[in-house]
C-alpha cells in the first residue's frame, strides 16, 4: 500500500526522488523490530535506488533508526507482551 502511495506522489513530482524508511515492532514476528524502505523516482546511472547505491545504508542509517525506535517504543511493546501473558 505504501509503495503505491509513494509511486503516485512520484508521478506528481517526476523530477523528485522519494525515500520512505519506517521501523517498528512486527506483532506477527514476536514483536521483533524491523526496518523497511521504499524508493520512488529516478535511479542512479548504475540503475540503483538510494539504498541500493550505498553499501553502508543498512549499517549507517537503518541500524541507528531501529535503535532509536526500540528506545521510543520498547516499553510499550514490553507492556503489551506482559498483558498478553496475563491474558492466557
């Protein structure tokens, strides 16, 4: 769904590149934190998107984002997990 929204925005602004990066706990994956990114727009001369064209993207950008999100939402996830345990 998000990729189609980004693609539509890209059609409105064809000379722009859009990179959406999101992170958070995945309930279906035991609340493990995941990071994903979506890009829409022109690619590099080598045919890469922004994240594909930068070898360190995962380590230098996604990992710190995931750490930050864990700090922001970690307590909420722990509380949710505790409530689930008591509900059993």
